[in-house]
């Protein structure tokens, strides 16, 4: 927070534990879809499957998630920090 204050950065209040603003949750869902139905013999094999799936997530998916942040932030503001629809 000190760095932002010193460098005149604006920081918005961020509700703790807010899944609406946590984009990694949406990426996990994407990975789950990509590896569903693929069985692994052990944890190392599953990790390898997840790494491969991660590398194949199109940039357009990431861009879409990033571009959704203003809408997500507004939804959280509108819901006063509670879960958004």
C-alpha cells in the first residue's frame, strides 16, 4: 500500500475471498474441462496432463477473462461486496 501511495497509484477496495474477482478459479474450470475424462496413473501424470492443458489454453480465453474485470468489479460494487450473479 505504501508503494501505491508513494507512486500515486489508485487501489480499489478488494473484498477478501471474492470468487467473482478471482480469475484463476475460471482458469481452473477451463483446465478441469480439458482434462476431464483423461485418467492418470499417478500424481505426476496428472500434473503433466494439467501442464499440457495449461499450455493449450488459447490467449483469447485469457484476454477475455482480463477484459471481464471491469464488469466483474462493477458487479461486486453493485452487490456491495456480496457474491455477484
